[in-house]
C-alpha cells in the first residue's frame, strides 16, 4: 500500500489537464484566457499531488480500521497541508478568477465545451475545499490519535 493520489482523483486531474491544454492551443481570447488559467493552475496541481492528495490513497484502509504502512508520511503530508491551506485557498480564488475570464471569453465565442470545462474545474476546486482537503486533515489527525508520531 503506497501513499499515492487515489486513481479517481488522478484521472480527474488528468482529464482537466487535457481539456485545459486543448483550450490553451486555441487562437484569440479563449486561448489567451486558457493560458492564464494554466499559469495559475500548474504550481497548484504540483502541490496537490505532492502532499495534499496522496494521503487519500490510504483513506479507505484507515476507515476500515487498518494501520497502513506509511502512516508517518501521511501525518507529515497532512501537517504540510494544514500549514499551506491558506495559500491553497488563495490559489483557488486566483484560479476561479482566471476561470471566470475564460468562461466570459468562451461564451462570447460560443464555445460551450470550454465553458463546460471551466465550470467543471470550478466544481473540482469546491469539492477539494469541502471534502478532499478536510479528509486529508482528518486522516492525519486520526493516525496521530492512534499513536503515530510524525
Ligand atoms: Fe485539484
Ligand atoms: Fe485545487
């Protein structure tokens, strides 16, 4: 059992990434707005895959009451997220603002698919704020209470 980002989230990130890459190759205002989204999104995705989301690969095992190997790593990542959370949320705000610009440009050019992608990415960030980040924080807390020290 490794500390890796769950497959469901990895695939979602991958799909968002590909949709965005396609939009950045467009000419004009849509491409320009998409490249701005990519600029603010990239470092954020890297941080998420480094420490915010890998603990969730062990979430179901911990929920079953198992003591996974790598618990110390999960606690360290969870604490890292707790420290970085204000910055991560700031980044979500910057990403949402860039996405609003993209939505506007895409609507003007009648590009429904790009609008759909941008809405999907906004929802993804909301899911992280409401469910995934808190799950990582709680996971670290649970393991610490079960006697692991980071
Ligand atoms: Fe994400
Ligand atoms: Fe995020």
